[in-house]
C-alpha cells in the first residue's frame, strides 16, 4: 500500500489491515463523535500525544473507530488535532504517528479485529453503539495515564495469551514470536509457543522451541516434561531418555524426572531384541528408583507424590510378559509414597454395619466416567444393578462430562463429581462409609493410581478397564472374566482373581447407523479387500509384522487400514520389502476420524484383524456390532484374549486361530471369499443378543459382593 499524504490512512478492509499491521502494536479508540467538537478535539489530542511520546511509538498503530461519522468529517477533525499538536508540541502527525480510520464494521469484522488488537485507550466519552459496546468488553482497556507507562512486552504477552486461550494458534504464535524478537521472554512463553506448534502438528518447530526454552531455562520442569513425553510419543526413545537424564541433572530433587530417567520405555519397538533390552533397563531402573527414593522430609514426600501423580508405568505391560513381580515392586513403592503423605488413609478399615435399608454400599471411582473405552462397559453393571440390595455411589474425578456421564449419574444413587482433587475425593469416600470400592481401571490415570494406593474402603477391587494386575497391596480383588482367563491366570495377579460369568461385563449394544457413506468418501478403493486394523500403535509387536506382508502376498487386492498415525510405517516397510512388496501399495495410515466416519469404516471394511498379545476391547465389540468378521488369536494373558472371549460368547468361532500360520490362513480365506465373509457376518448379526447387555455377569458380580460383605460381618 502506498503511504497517504493525509494524516490518516483511508479505511481498508479488515483483511488488508491484518496484512499491513500484523507486526505492529495495535491500539484502538472508540470516540463519541456526537460530543462537542471542542471536547472531541481535546480528547483526541491527549490520546495521540500519549502515543507519540510512548517509548515504542514507532511500533504503535492507532486505530480510530469512525462509527457515527463519515470519513471526510473525521479527517477534518483530525486535521485540526494535527495542527494543534504541531503548534503546541511541534509534533508532525504525518511522520510521527500511524493512524487508521475504521468505520462501518459489522460484527464479524469487529470479531476479527479483536484478534489483533493489543488494547484500547479509554476515553471519557465513548461511542454508544451497541455493537461497539459489546466488542469493547473483549479488549484490554487502559487509561491515558496508564498507557503512557505500559511496557510493550505486557501488551504483546497479553494478546498472545488471549489468542492462546481462544485456541487461535497461528495468531498466538505471531505474538509469542514478537516477544522473542524483542527479547522479552520467560519460560511460559516457550511453553505456550511450543503448545501452539503442537496443536498445529508442526513438530519440528515444537521440539526446537522446547529445546531453545530449556537452554534458557534449564530448571523449568514443564519444558523438560513436554519434551520427554512427546519425544517418546513420536518414537524418538533414545532422545527421550537422554532428555530425561538431562532433566534429572538440572532438577535432581524433582521425583518426576527420576521416574522418567529410570522407567521410560518405548511406545513401539523395532525388534524383539529391543523389547528385551528395554525390559532389562526397566528392571534395573526400578531397582535404582526404589533404592534412591527417600521419604524422610516433607519436601521429599511431596515431590514423590507429585511425581506419581503425573505418570504411571502404563507402557510396561505392552511387552507381552508376566508383569506381576515388577507391578508388585512398583505398587509397593506407590503405596509407601501415599502412606508417607496420607498416613490417616492407609490404616485397615472394618466393614461397616448395614443401615436400616439393609443395602450394601458400592462405590465406583474413575477419571473416565464419560465416553471412554476403559469405562463404557461399566454402564451395564449400574444399569442392571439390584436396587433392593445395593446402593450405588459414583465418584467422577475427571472433568469432561458428556451424555455418558449423565447415564452414570442417572444409574447412581449418589453421584459425586469432584475433578482433580485427590484429598476431597478421599474425604468424600471415607465419609460415605462404603462396603466395597471398585476401580474400573488402574494404570491409565495417575491420580486414580494414587488413590488406589490408599485404603478408602474395607474391600477394594479393580476391574479390567486396564487389563493388568496393579501390584498394589491395597487392592484386594481383580474382577475378571471366566471366558478370558487362561488356566494359570492367578499367577498373573497380585490380587485375588474373581472370574465373573461370560466376559464379566454387561456391554451396552452400540447404536450402529445405516451406511450413509461410500468407500470413496473415506478415501478407500471400491475393489479393494479392506482389512481394518485399528489398535493403538503400542499394541503391535514387531514379531507379528510379517503377517500383514504375508496376507498381502496372497491377497493382491488387500488394503490394510490403520487409524492411529504412522509410527508403524517404518517397520511395515521392512517386512513388505522382505517379500519384495511395497508397503505403500497396501497400507493406509489414517487419523482417528469422528465417530460416524469410524463406524462407516467398520461397516465398509471386509475383515477386522485383531492384534496379538493385546487384543481389541471396545474396538472389537464395535466391529461385532457392525458384523465385521474378526480374525483373532488368543494370547498368554487375559489382555490378549478379549476378542477370543467375545467370539466364543457369540458362538462364532471359525475365525479364532490357534497360531500365527492359522491366523494368516483365516485372514486370506476371508479376503478371497466374499461369500464366506457374508456368512460369518450373518452369524454375528444373529447372535448379538448373546453378547451385549448380559445380565448373567451382573448377577455373578453381585453374588460376589454379597459374599465378601457377609464374610466380613460374621
């Protein structure tokens, strides 16, 4: 844009103003043009003088809203202001102040404008326009006096944070980068800037920003934590471990980084040898962590509490080995840390007497009493509860309530929503005098793990929302499934194993919409044989990668659809190349779609390939609801036998394999024979009633509850 010879720049479209002034400090005023000309001129003189004498005046652009006056008349007023300032102050507005007029803006334009305004200067008499009044409230306001003293860094930081809170990542990045340019920085800027890059999936910028922040602020734990966790999340395990060791060096008293230093394991493994290496590293690291943990001082106790409140050992169990010894060691450590911080909540509790209503009080506590895979199955236990015998208490410790939360609430006699407040939740549970407390899952949410390390009820149980033993001395029973567990199952649990009938849970039958999309809508070929393999990457172990390549070799039209990113891509490239195939011709990596599209993919796929050693849970149940044939091979542990148990309960067992070779044979046969696929799908469709909304397991569960309470009250 060519500079104007007038005092102000002419009115421009908002998009042009954004382009022109993106790097400036943008201030706005909303004059009341209906006031006396003398008052108006005096107020404009004060504002413009304040801007001109500001130390950063060269970087400031002043926007003057002209709602209520035409541009020519506004320029006449400003010409008078300019003349007065030239005479009295020797200020030349044509060179010393950049001014734009803004008039006749609609609501949308004003909303856009707010996103790049750093503030407004308050006038004694401001526009009474209702739309303007609404927008004014969204802009930080300063008196003339306070603006004269304000630091430019404050203005930029404030706008950056406003845009950050509004999730306007690109705008926030521009402001934070501006702060870096003027060398006004703190650790929070690097935290927020890196977060913006992460939300935009700009990973190089994300990691570089964290690394730069750590160089300047090496004792800022938030920067270290984000770097370590996300390096691991993106498969950069050696860098993650090095970063954890670096953090532990700078923050030796922060227990979080001791845990990360010693117990970090990969999300995915490149080889069987790598699994063995990192398991040995974890074993030794856990020993070192336990030996070095001191809980003598209040500071040590609180640091350890914070550490286990940020992390769990979730990924250990994806190595497909018996974790009971390691879980016991880690569980004992967690319990000792909790006992040191909350000694009043680790003492044994006697079973309370039944009240006048003669009902057993059962509590269910979870961070995930919303639409979440680890707790959806719990709805059936509550829905089909015997209300004459039991009183249900639910404790929702998360804070993402939705329609599923409403279901939990409606099926509860007492529902407590106490988000992210460990002490308050524990006090409430103790006050409710439960007979039995049940954790639907332990091992995914750190705060849940902490509370499970306490004694909050006389009997405490865990269910298979996270299908691994807890190792906690405070958890008495593991509520599992007779169809899922192998004969030697008790050897895998520190808790006493309770085998509930069937699959052990009453899973609500999912609503499956009609097919309203085509394969082409989802980027899938009509003539392909679609094998859906939709588990999280850490469920795939490298020793089974060859199965995909072998199926592809025998089913030329095969397309394998993965829904959790590209972490497996490099491994699959190797195994396909080994049989002289290009993995890119067969493997599609999609991001997890919205639920409707996810169900459409299930409905439009031909075969569902279950993972070895850690089976699908919710994903398998939803595939069954979509009548999608499932190929599965039961593993050594319960966590690898979910789909096997679902199919056995359905009575559709022809697609259960006994070994890898048979798995491949079944998958190939299904891929090549559409008639067989339709036959299996029809069998599944006719058997849904056997699997979903099972009341038998609830009867078995409640019989256990009654038995354990009766034994304690004798």
